[in-house]
């Protein structure tokens, strides 16, 4: 049913379509591997952003029996920064993640390390990004906006009905993101 809707959108769209699969905010609606594999064959569907906590899922879309990302212009992106490197290693496009708003240069640096085949250094940086991403998951939108404000000078307060970031959360964010922000500042 949802696959059919996506095909209808892709058929009518003058622009290429990127599927956003985020069951956590869509009432459990999940386009599974079979559906996304089928949708990947549509000429106007160019990729999928997978916002899951299950990091193995992009591999099922990109595996040799499913979508061959080099044969077609279809790419899978992770929705969290905690598996940016893993996504790149299996042929995905990386990640479209909130973490990149907080430490954009660090995320780009990881991609560059991968491209330069500096995997040991990339793995160590991925561990740090994964921890920072976990902190952002725990603090949600209010905390992420505060972290963006700390790092990039924008972010501000959440719109209602979301709460503001409280002082205890601010203290925790400063402490937990200190190391990754030092890396970001140094790049």
C-alpha cells in the first residue's frame, strides 16, 4: 500500500524522489527490504534515507541480490551518524543525520578518511561520532538544537509544544560532546 503511494508520487514528481523511511515517527509504517528493493527499480526514485537504530538494514538494500548501487543511481543513506562509516563501507551514500548539523566538518572528515583509505583513523573517529550521536538521540530535538547553537551559533529554541532544553540537559550536553567539539574546532 505505502509502496504504491510512493510509486504514485514518483510518477508525478518532476524531481527525483528520495524515500524517507522512519518508522519511529510514522506510527510504525515501515517500508521493508522487499518494498524498497522494488521501489529502487523506479526510474524517478533515486534513494532512501533509513532512520533506524538497526544498523544492518542498509546492507540488505545494497547487497548483491538486491540493489546494485553502481549499476543504477539509487543510494541508501543512514539516518543516524552512528553508522556513517559502516554505510560507506557497504556502498551506501553515508548519512543524512542530525549530528552533521552539530559537527559538520567532523562528519566530512570521516568521509574523507574513508576515501583516502585511512580506515583505522576513520574507525576511531566513527566511535567518537557514534557516542555523540547517541547523546543527541537521548536529548532529542531540544538538546540537539542546543548542541547546534553551541557548535554553529544557530539552533535556538524549539517551537511549541516541544520543551526548551533545561539546565541539567545543557550541562550534560556540554560535558558529553566536549571531545567531539574539540575535534570539530580543530578542523
